[in-house]
C-alpha cells in the first residue's frame, strides 16, 4: 500500500508539473485580457455575450495572413418560435464583413491584418488595412434592447487625406408567420452614421452597426454610443461589487470575468427575470441544477439586484409545482415560464432546489424572503425523505447529466445535496422560530449511510463509488467534500488529481473517457479547499484559471466537451466564483445575520481580500493577513467591525 501511495503521489506530481507548462495565448491587460497577434499566427475561438433581451455567440478566426473571419450567432430569447420548447429562441447567424462595404479613395480597403483582440466585457478588435487605415471595432450586446451592437472607429494612419464612403444599409428579413408564437419576426441589420467623409491624417470617424430582433410593426432606432455606455455601466456595477484581491492577478481577473458571465445572462421574460445558461440553446428558462443549485446561492454575495430577483423568481417558479402527492418537480421550466421539461425524469431535482433555496434564503438575510421560500424548501426535503431507499440514501431516476453517464438508482451527488440542504434548513428553521424538525438527526443518519453505501476502495483509492455497481472513478466523488463530509478526503483528493481523472481540461467525467464538464472540476476545486488541502487546490486552481482565462478558449468557464464544444454556459461562472467565496474564504451562512469563516490562505500569499461583500444585504470587507504562524481576520463595515487572530485552518463565527 505504501508503494502504491508513493506511485500515486509521484504520478500526480508529474501530471501537475507537465500541465503547468502550458503556454498562454492571451495576456492580462489593465482592465481585461489581450491577444497581441504575431505575424503568421492563426487561431479561432468563440465567446458568448448577453443582455436582457439578446445573446450572441461571436466566432472569430485570424488567418495566417492576418485576415479576420467573423460571424455572430444572435439569439433573441423573447422572440419565441414554434414549437415553443426549450430551444425555441429565434436565432440567426450573420457573417457580413462590414469593412468590405466601405469605399476609401474609390476602392474597398484591402490586406486587412488583425493587430489585437481584447476582452473586458466587450470585445475590441483592431485591424490595419490598405490604404493606410486602422479600424477598431467594439462588439457588445445591448443591455436593455433586443440588439447586438458594433461600434466602428476608422483612423487615417496615412500621410494623405482619405475620402471614406459609408453606405446606407438596412437589411430586413421576415420569418414565416407560422413559425413564430407571435407570427412573423423581422431580424434587421442596420448601419448608422452613413455618409461620405473627408478624413485627414491622424483623424478618425465613427459609425455603427446593429442587429435588431424586431417584432411585427416595430422599428427600433438605437444610439449605439448610448448602448455602449449602458453596457459599461452594467460592467462597472459588477466590477465594483464582491471584489477579490490576492497576490495572483490571474485569479483576480478570472474571478472578475466569471462575475460578468454569471450576471449578464439574465433575460427579462414574461415570467419575470430568468437566468439562463445560454449556448445558443437554453434561454428564457430555468433548471434545477444551473439556476437553483449552481448560481442562485451566489447572487446574494455579489449583491447584483437583478441576479437576486432572478434567483428568487426561479425558486418561486419551481414552487408552483409542489403537490400533495409528492410527484417530482420538473427539471426545467421553459418558454418564459409557460411550459416545463421533465424528459430525464427525477434527476434529484428536489435535492438541488432545497440545497440552493436554503443557501439563498440564508445568504439573503431577509426574513420575508426566507419565509416565502420555506414551504418550497420544506416540501423538497420531505420529497427527498420519501425517496430514501433500503440503503438509507436518496433514490432518483438519473442525475444532472440526465443519463449521459450511468448513475444507478441512487447516486452520490443527490444524497450529498440533500445532506447539505438538511444542514442549511436546520439553521433556517431556528432563525424563523419554526417548530423544531429533526433535520440534524436526519443529516447525521444520512451521513452515515453515505459512508456505508457509497464509501468504497476504487482503483486503490479510499474514496466513493458513484452508485451501486459503479466500477470506474467518477468526477462527482468530489461532492461530499463540498458539503463538509471529509471522512474520505485524502483518498478522494488523490483520486481526483490522479492521471485516471485529471486531464488537461480538468476532471474527466468518468475514468477512461475524454468527456469533461467544467461543473465537476469547479465543485472539486471548491471541495478540496474546504477540506483544507490548500496547497494542492491552489496549484490546480491556478492551472485551470490560466487555461480558461489566457489559453486557447477564453475567458470563462465552459460547459462540456465534446458535447456543446465548450459553450460558455453562464452558471458555471457562478461555480467558479464560489471556489473563492466558499472554498478559499470558507464562508458558510449559519443564519440570516451569521456565518462561519474558514479561510484557506496559500502559503506563498501574505494576504487576501474580498471587498464589498453583499451577504445579508450588507456591504463589508473581509481581509485575511498572515501574522507569524496565524491569520488575522479583519471584517470592515464602514469602520473596523471585527478583528480576530486565528490558527490557519480554523473556523471563526461572525455575527452582524
């Protein structure tokens, strides 16, 4: 056994060392990231950006000769198509090359060469063309309107005056009336600020393009400069709330970007604000995992008002389907809240909802919100209790992977979520002075049964089987670590970071398979921090963050591969942020104004901060400073509120 453990450690060290040698394509900039393109360099990528009524996947490629290929897949979630199902958002792809429409001194600009691409919540592309012009394009979604916008600035870099002709253009397309819930729609492409201009050397002119999702009889005229200001106002709000500061600038920036993606993908639907995953597929709809479980508990930390509204709205939508017979709540509520999807049966959705709603209620700090959500939480807990099988764990038809990989009749993920929901709900019941339930006793009994039923020696690791009959390591063995079950932490962590599971893109879903889903990697990293393996966790977090922020597919966490080709689904970004809040800082709400803090300060950091934390509706700062062999915890709210010195790895209770 000692020889085996030595070999495992050696392989894990080799694995991490080799992965750490990855080369970054992008560099950090003052407010984001930038790719400065070298002659002959070629690369392609895609990024999703969203507003309240539009989302766009921009695909871009820089060819070997420096030319740019650009297309925009624009999704209008509120323009519903028939059949009005999960995927029924009007979508159109536009590949029009705007610079090729210009006439400069009687000719089209030629020999375009991209100089740089930068990302900071908007996308900026700078190219040079003959005869002596530089064109900067800023691409972004409208914050309030169903439009994707592009602002073009043309600068004369030659030594001669240039005559620039910008055409009038308005292309209106009409969809078939029988294909739309509200009849025909009119996707419209418009160029604004057209005309003929004399541009002297070093001077510049601007014009804009908008891709608008019009309904019948509409003609939306946009001021694209105003739209850019509104987008930047949104980004400023996100930038200034829940600010993570550490000695590692890559982690700081990756956290910042994750806040953007997690917050922008909220749609103003008939059914209220609905956070949506995206990916050209999932809009104007909510899921028990993505919205209720992954990102819902995060928004109170960030304090983004629309995020909190969307999360509360999601839980209220699910609450509509409580029933006295305890039939399953649908996995997804779709079509702006007008329909449901439950094609995978019971995925453990009640456990997901109870877990997320209880954590959200505590983090909100609002007794009225907690009371409003309590019936849903209580119903979901009772549903899970009724699904306890002969082994004392929670049965379900599948898990959140919906049958893509086997999960048996009872899986580790569902029981772990139910365990955590019981703990959170016991705190909540105390806060609301409700009659005492035996939630803590149920949790203790479930914990023992998780150990008894799922605990297993798998491929030489003292870890968990994912379900009865499971004979391959699975990524979701990380789940107990995220809910405070550390009985098998050493073997589980070794298994997670072993060559059997860890790949260049994080955790493989199953040993021996190339499929990966970022969500399991993000859960695992949070769990490893929570379990106190800080140095191992920080090494892998640094690797993952560099790959996702500065590698070849940037700048956000992704959904999966090969399915979806690494779409930038938004709730995964919420899971990234929770690595910081719940993993590195170890924040766990225990009441409507109380939380515990278990900071995990890496050994080569002397300090770290979370500024403008909005937990409980407050606005405070958490500062962790190394003080000899101990840590100084400083909570600042206006002025210094709490100062404690604790042992590294110990837990302290905070009360407002």
